[in-house]
C-alpha cells in the first residue's frame, strides 16, 4: 500500500470553529489531492497541489484552504466549519497528473 | 448530464455468477480510464486501469468503447469478497483532473 497517512481519522467539531486536516505521504509523489465524499456523489475535488507551495482549486473549494510547505505534507483547513462540511475527506497522491491516484484512509468529520 | 455516470445499483448477484456493469462518460477526448473498488467506510483502491485494447486481471475484465463512450467491468465467478462499490474514473481533458462516478454497489450472495 502507498504510504499515505491522514490525521485525525475522526473528528467532531462545532459550527464556526476552524479545523485542519493533515495528509502525509512517504512516496515523494508530486501531486496531492483533497476530496470529499458524500452519499449519492462521486468523490469531489476540493483542492490539489502540483508541488511545494503550488496549489489550485477544485470543483468544491469554497470554505476550504490548503497549504503545502513540504513535498510530504498537504494540509486542508476549514476556516469556519459549517454543517454542510460534514463529510468523509480523502487525501490522494499521484506521481503524474491525470493518472491513477492512491488514497489515504480518510477522515470522518462531523460538524455539529 | 454528469461527466461520468454509473448505475448506482445495488446489483444482487449469487456467488459464482458473472456480473457486468458499465460507466458512461461525456467527453470523447478523455484519455485515462480506471476502475476502483471501495469497501464500506474504506478508501477507494485501484482495481485496474482500462486500456484501449481492453485488459484482464484474473476474474476481472475491463473494456473501453470509445465510439459509445463507455467503459465496462466484467467479474467472472464472483466471490463473496467481491461485494463492494465499484467506482469508474475518467480524466477531464481540459485540466487532467480525475472525474469520479458515484459508484455501483455490488452485493454477492451465498
């Protein structure tokens, strides 16, 4: 299995609080992605990174920000959590853009 | 129309049977196609890439039909352990991002 670790694995937080999810990889892959997965939807891309300090928005980026200060770490921040951000968040990596991606185990976030 | 569409199922199939499902995509210029498997409350895992010539991996066969813009997954001699959700993935040509179908749920029954 690809070396991808997400933390925390589960989190419950209150509406309006900031939340940061961490993704750490040991594969030295260039591309890193944050997705959310909700019932009835496919995985939806929030943000992605194509290198250190190089990030771009995905299709559902509103309310989220990211940072990548090192190749191995990609952080996702919910600036002010809302109930609509209750979801399962997956981090993924790939060596080349548009090719197969490998996933972390996911973070189950509940905003109450 | 969604960029990638799958029948959500569930497909209820007896053990040992053959099952097939399709996934349609809207962009005729897409170049990369994949099938992933996702078990309940787990992360998606790559099952196989789909090549123009089709490919086979044990009991699993994937095919691409560019004319009709769909990919298919065939599972022969299905096992109880094949029960999962199967996700179809296609790349978006404009920005190389992967576009994910919502998945087809498969339940293999003894």
